[in-house]
């Protein structure tokens, strides 16, 4: 796997509380990588180590950037923190220029990139406003621009939609998708798992500083599927098990069927077509939230067994 970032046995404790527990991880280049877990799971602690805000107690992290002209790896990372980080009294245009030049851009290139992003978000008139004059959602858009202004290879977004209204949430999602299409690698940290399913292709589920599951999103969802199918139909649906299929829910024109053994979609459709006229047929895949709860519950039960 071509990884842009590698973590090896990364470990961090705060006053005997383990925030990151000897984690190994490779983030594939060009992926939108979802770092998922509840508040306090260790996501932000890991991100702070990656961005050199804090140091690990032990372990190693390595960056594999393609742009060798950038001597400081931190200048090839864009970080959108969950906490607001703008200067309240400073004008937006001046802040963007300051942060861009801090990341190594010349004054001319900083100006060019600032104009591009302000125009892209249709907020050119914000340049002369102070940060404290903007709403929390507006400040979040500015911080997003700060994170991408220097055109880094790796982007890290920690709860990027926090404080945004639905319209600006969609705008930011669109930008994240476009950045991914342009070849950027994106780490997207959140506890809102439904958001991740829309834009991520790789994920890692973390709980109490440990990874409980990681891999390609589609493969994980298929791995934990329960062989359930939703059917919308017209006609008289059977009342009980039929040829290896159990009917778990049946209403007028709608049913949920569970396959009791390995069976192709075509066999299921053929079996059902003997009874009803089918309007739609959809396999039900578990949500990430359902998978996470199941895996945490299993891990807890296993730990309790080990201590008995």
C-alpha cells in the first residue's frame, strides 16, 4: 500500500490515562480517511501528535510526501482544529496572509491563493472584517481556508462541520470531495459517523485509545452485513420461511427478508417472484454506528471474560 503517513506503536499517556494505546496505522495516499469514535476516544490526541503539537511518549510516525522541496513536513499539512484558532481583533485578509506566509508562501502567492478561496466561497467582502464580527459558522469557513491556503498534500479536519448550518455543511462537503479528486489525502475526524459514510473510503474506529476496526469502508460494511433485504412489492406475500429465507417484517407492500444461508440475489428474486410483483429490491447494509456499537460491546464482553 502506498501510504502518505505511517504510525508505528504510537503511544501517549496523560497522568496515567492512556489516550493513544500503541497504535499502528497506514493512511493510503489519496484516500479520504475517516477517524471515528466517541468524544474522548483518542482522536484529537492522535491528531495533535501527527501535527507536532504534542510529542508521543513512544513510537514512531513517518511522512511520505511527494513534494521534496518542502523541508518542514508540517508545511505540507493543513490542519482544521475543532477549537477556533483565529485572532478576534485581526482582519480576515490579514490573518489569511499571516497563516499562508507562516506555511512558507511568498507574499504574492499568499495573495493569489487568498483571492482564489475568498472568491470560491463568494465571501470577498469578508476580507476587511474582524474575526469577532463573524458568526461561529463563518469563522469555521475561514479556518477551513487557513488549512488549505498553502496547498498541502495532507489535510486533517477535526469535526469540520461543527457550528455550520446545513447549507455551509454541504458547501464544505463539496470542497472536501473536490480536494480528494485533486489528489489530496484527507484525514477526517468525527464522532458523527453518518457524515463519514458520505465522503470517506477508508476508516478506522477508535475507542479508549485503541483501534477496534480499520480498513476500506465498503469492505467493512459488507463484512458485517446481516443478509437482510428490503422489498417493496404488490401482491400476496408469504407468511413464513420460504426456501431458506425468513420474513422478519411484513407490511402492506413492504417486507424485510433475511437469508438463512448463502444465496444469490437472483435466486432470492426468482423465489419471491413466484409470490409477488417486485417494485424494488435493496440489500440492507449496517450503518457505521451499528458496527461500532457491536464491536465495542464484543470487545467489552471479551475483556470481562479475560478477567473472570
